[in-house]
């Protein structure tokens, strides 16, 4: 998932350079249209990865996990997407693991102090 986001971000970065280097207004216009298209593609993929993370409310002691969505559940323009879920152990996550939800606010303060 991060590989896809990274490659789309590189394309956008390349397109920005093309717009900046364009000498003729028509070249800038063509490069700008490409930039617009690739920017939308990057944003769609980012939203596919991040969408739902903030709305996932896990119980203390559990972890948040990005489970890959099935290909038939993807929206147009998405290559991969997350279905955020709460898991009781790291082994239960088939995707990539997010942070562990602290048991209490004291545990949360203790972790911040040890960094």
C-alpha cells in the first residue's frame, strides 16, 4: 500500500517539475492537466488507505489494524484499500498493525515520558 502511495507521489512531484519547467503556455497547460489527474489519483489512494481510521474506536488493550479490502470492494481508482478493524493481538492482523490502545491514561502518560 505504501509502495503505491509513494509511486503516485513521485509522479505528482515529477509533474510539478514539468509545470515549472514549461516554457510555453500550451506546454504548461498540458503538464498542468497531467498534474491534476495524477494529484486526484494520489488523493483517492490516500483516502482509500486512511479512510475509516479515525472512526475506528478500539477498546483499551487492543490494536488497530488495516485489513486489506477485497478487490471487489475497491472504489474506482483504488488499487488497494484498508478496512480498519480492532484486533486483540498482533497475530490477528492480516494487514499492517497500528498502535496499541493504552489501558489507561496513566499508561499513555508513562509511554510519552519514556520516549
